[in-house]
């Protein structure tokens, strides 16, 4: 199992780099060419979401991206360190109590919906210590040349 790890400051200008690296590693891992645009878009959406969460929470820790090549599977994990609330939590302070937090929640849900539309195999976990989006695509082994 080969893994490439990328960490970048939570700045929007670094999302493009993460997309390009993810597409290059996916191509090398054997992800079908027709799916590479989906990989790029999904990684861009997940990284943009993580950057936004870090910025809105004032977190200076980097966004984490792991590109994992397994047998017949390529996975990407995008992690953040922003505290997440449980959906439907209406306890005081659960969303900061500001109207802006409701807008952020809607944007977060929209981003997750876009990712779910792009990736068939996606798993989202979140807690008070951060969140993780894991996306996977099938790979095909490289063709071997027979003399």
C-alpha cells in the first residue's frame, strides 16, 4: 500500500495544488481517465470545505490530505481539525448562536452533497476534534506488455 500525504495551510490558493497532486497520484494508481475530473472536483470540494472550516474556527493547523493506493482501490482522505456538531444538535452554542453559522452549515451540507454526487464510495466522519472525508475509486492494474 503506497500513501502520499499532503499538508497545507488553510488558504484557498492551496486547494488547486491539492487537486493537481490528487489527479496525478490517481492517474498513477490506475484510476480510469474518464473519472479523473471527478477526482479533481471531489478533492477540490473537500479541501475547500476543510479550508473554510479552519478559517471560520480560527484554526491554524494545516489541512491534511492522504492519497492511498491499495490493491484495486484508490482512496483520498481529507481531514480537518475543526470541531463539528452532531446534525440536529440544538443545544445552546451548538452552532455558535449566530445567523452566519446557519449559512455555514448550509454551505457545509451543500459541499457534502456535491461530493456525494461525484463519488460513489464516500464516508464522512466528524466529531469535536475534527472531521474526515474518505473517498474511494476502483483502479485497474496497468497493462503489461507481452513480447
